[in-house]
C-alpha cells in the first residue's frame, strides 16, 4: 500500500532516474531507463516493518555512474548496512534490495544512487 515513505523516495528518485511507471504487479513503481538506471521501488510484499524497498539493477546503474559493477555493489551494500533492514527477496530478478522503515533511510538510498559532487 502506498505510504509517505514510498512516495517521498519515488519523488526524490524521479529527477535522477526519469519518470516511474506502475509495476505490473501493482506492488510499486519501476524506473526503466537503460541509460539512467533501472530501479524498482516497492510499497507492498515487503519484509516486516518496512514501508518501502528499493531493488537496484547493478549493470545499468553502474554504467550510468561510470562505476564498475563491484563499486556499485559496494555502494548498495553500504546503504543496506546503514538502514539495517531485512528485505523481501524476488527470486525472478534477484536485484539487491535496500529496506526503508522510516524517512531517515531515504538519504542512504539516494547516496548509493548519486555520484558525489565536488
């Protein structure tokens, strides 16, 4: 079910990743640009206590950020450790996920998906 944390995360990701489309399963939205990065933000079928989970395609986001896939995985793992949340796995896509229980977790996701500016 949509909620303020999900909505805020989608709003923050839109300038970075482009327009999101409703996911066919009606459990969230998907950013589908191969050049801007593929990301799915879920509001349903989440691990207990989460209000949103974000699944990140490593290859497209590494390419967008001009990072190696290993560097991209490291950024995602740092964000996962920062939030400390369990996630609901999707065996079909198995993209790494970050769980969000509160608005304080949103900056960790944004940091993982943005290059630092000087």
